[in-house]
C-alpha cells in the first residue's frame, strides 16, 4: 500500500479483521434468531458458532434488548464498515484480502446444513460480497441491495423523536465501546509481527458455495443474484468454481428461465381451470413469478409496485418472524441462546 509503513498496513489489516469478525457476530445472532423462530424458541444444535461470545462480541442484551429490526439492521451496519475497510489502493493487497475473507465466508456458510431452509441469512451473502469486493460505490448502494434482496429495514427517518434519541444514544455508546476495544487491540497487535486473521470455519468452502448458488436459484426468479455469487467466487477463488463445472452463467440463466416458464404455465392453467369452473369469461392476466423465499419485511414497506419493475423481495407483513418477535417472552428466549 503506497505511502504506508508495515506497521500501518498491519494496523489496517487488524481493523479489517475486527470489522469482518463483528459482521459475523451480527450474522450469527440473526441466524440464531431465525432458527429460534423456525424451532419455536429452541436452538438449532446442529449449528456451531464462531464469533458470538468472543471478546469482540460486545452486546449488552440486558441494557439494549434486541428486536427483529435490530438483528437485520446490525448486519447492514457492519457491511458499511466492511465496505470502508476494503478500500485499498494496493491492488495486490486488496485481492489477497478479499480472497481470504471470501474463503472464510464460504467456510462459514458451509456449516448451514441442508435441513435449514433458505432464508435471510443466505440472502445476506449478496450485500456481503459486493461490500467486501467493492462492487458498490457507496453505502447507499449497499442499503439498496439489502432492501431489494434481503429485507426492508426501517431507517432512522421513520422513527419518532423519542426513538431517534434512544437510537443515537445507543449507537454512540456502542461506538465508544468498540473504539476503545479496537484501541486496546491495536496496542497489543503492535507487539506482534504478523496479523492473524480470525477463522470462522464451520464447513467446507465448496459446500458453502453450493449452498449459496442453490439458495440464489430457489429464492429468486431473477438470475442476477446467482450470477453475482458465481462471478465473485470465480474471480477471486476460481478453484472453487472449477470444481463444479456444471455451474455456469448460461446454465443459471437457463435454469431460472425454465423454472419461471413452468411456474407461469402452472399459473395460467390454474387460472384457466378456475375460470372454467366459475364460468368466468374474463381474459387471463399475467402475474409476476414471486420468489419462493418469503423473508422478513418491515410493516412500513409499501406493497405498491411500479409497472415493469425489477423483481424484489416479496412483502410478507405477517411473517413468522414478525409474529414470533411480538409474542411475549420470545425475545428473552432468543437472548438466552446467546449466553
């Protein structure tokens, strides 16, 4: 990195590792929450954790009880920090950093077994990899990717004055704690010659890649999510994509087109049968094929869609997550799973 000493580069890489680790902390917390929803408040004992309960997990769930919004919002917040930490001038340093953390991410996703349905945890891979590899130009674009493919997270502008004051106070408190903790870690790392990146291995890189491609193919009626995952992995970790030669951009597009066509024909047949049984001669109308994935979505999200708009995450006002989070005592059960 031009103009920086080895000590400065080491400090920069340590900050990147800290940010990535805190992002995984947020991701694992969200994963525990979504699994608790699916399992009626119980923990998924098949899943291992790599980041929560470590010295960099600084959550105080007693003073600041989490909510459904905060679980999703924290991952998005950490992605903003990740984006800034990977803005390297040195191309070689950038490529080597992305390769490591991308491989680490695949090993983390490799620990999500086939028994776990595709959900927001898998969807978050899109904003994670575009932030990590600088495929977006600013934080606003990260939020757009999150809103389109993961969840609509209420912004502070939608809060009341009291909620804004509380959110800002909590954010400042966390910022002070994280800053102080980072300062202490940087002082300790000055004694070390090399930075040791944190490992978040829960499975195999190849299994993580297959999981994510399958998730993108089944969660969306748009080929682009799967293509973004394929291109990113192929660019930085070609040995992984080469191990599964049947996964190509052409095959991805063909799969999505074929599935959408079958779904459309099925919908038309259903409508035709319904019209015949009801003796309704009204002309059939085409309907967009919605993703099979029904993720968390804020109740404030408008259901109105512009004509010919690109596929978006489907709105699910009464999702299982929303219902569970509103049940008395459910969040307390989730918090106990973090201990």
